C-alpha cells in the first residue's frame, strides 16, 4: 500500500497514528505482541499425540541450552520466527535460512541467480528486508557475488547469526511465549512422571 494517492487508507492511517499519544501506541504494540503469542500457540498445534508431545516438550526445554539447539529444531525455528515477528526483526532469521538453503544449491546457474536474489532482498543498502550488517561485510558480500559460490554469504550470515544469538535469542528465552511453552513442557513431563 502506498500513501501518495489521495484518499488512500494508508495515508489516513499514517496521519492517525502520528496523532495518537505514545501510551496508545505502546498499548497497541503490547496487544500485537499478545496476538503474536496467541498465533504462536495455534501454530504449534497443542493437539498432538502423547509421544510426539513428550518429544516436543523435551525439545522446547533443549532450546534454552544453546542457540544451536534452537536452530536444529524445526519447531524451534518456527517459534523463534514467530517471536521475531513480534519484534519486527524476522528478516535476520529469514536471511540465515535463505543462506542455509543457498548452500545446498548445486547448479552454477541457479547459484548465481539465487545469490543475486538474496543480495537484493537482504544485503544491499535499502534492501526491502535489509539485515543489520556493517558496511565492510556488505561490500565483501557484494564482491563475492561476482564469482558466486556456496560460501559467498558466509561472513554476512555469520554476523547475522551472532546478532541473533547475542540479542534476539536471550529475549526469546525471556519472552512470555517461551516461558509459557516451558511451563507446559515442564508440567507435561511432571504429569507424565506422576502417572508412571
């Protein structure tokens, strides 16, 4: 949606948001976070079988052991992605995942094409989903594109991974959604033990 058209709903929404007091905007952000948590709970699908739930309960608790444990788990990546959406920073994980997929590409033609697409979407200045990396890393990555190999994004991917591990991951572990998941996982394993 663009705001330059007369009568555009986005234009009136932007003007309306600017007129709101900061407390209203903070309340709206809090509601968005809560809705994200509810969305996350429905995405996890709480109506799964007992043995699968036991496995996922163990998995949920393992996510706090290390960022690697979280990234190894498909449901961990999904939960982390949902959390990042509430912080408006899911592009970091999306870039990391795109790089992981890119590394699996075998065709030279597809490699060059995918490399350009990833660079344009995430790395170049003013990219639609620009990741937070320094200018030097951005330039190294730009130069790597000329002879695109499966490693051309390694440095940018490593910087983005470190940023997520040091910044977003600790907040995820402290988030209400993860705390709810760990409580459910702990109560599930406790109730399972009391039944045996």
